[in-house]
C-alpha cells in the first residue's frame, strides 16, 4: 500500500455504468471499465503478475486485472467456452484456476 499514490475518486466514476454493460453482456464495455488503483503497484512489486496478465490476454481474455492488492488475477471473456479453454491451459501451470460467472 505504500507504493499507492491514490487520488480522490472522480465524480464521473459510477458503478451503474458497469452494471449497464454487464446487463447487456457487453464484454468489451466491461473490459474498458475495469479499474484497480493497486494493479500497477502489485505488478511492479511482483513482475510475474504482468506475465500472467499477458498470458490471459494472449489466450483470449478481453479484460485482465489484478484483483484487490494482488492475491489473484482475473480475465473477462466473451463466452464460457473461451473461459474454459483458458482455464485448461492455465491449470497446466497454476493449481488454483476458476471459471466463474458474473451475477
């Protein structure tokens, strides 16, 4: 957390915009709205996170982000099939890979 240079949340930051894209199943719109102020800090402190994020993107995830302060990385995909394909590939190297659906 020491590496975080955080600014105040902008008034234009509105979770309803994200909800709107989720309800429309607009994966590209959701991917563009992903934000985590700790993402850059976590990647800087743990470069292997950047490699994992790049791998997710190369396998077809449209949006990729560190979750929270870096205990996990997630990717947003167009379909469950894409997510399952990515998961099969990642399970060859990582022991904890999950496919989940947004509520």
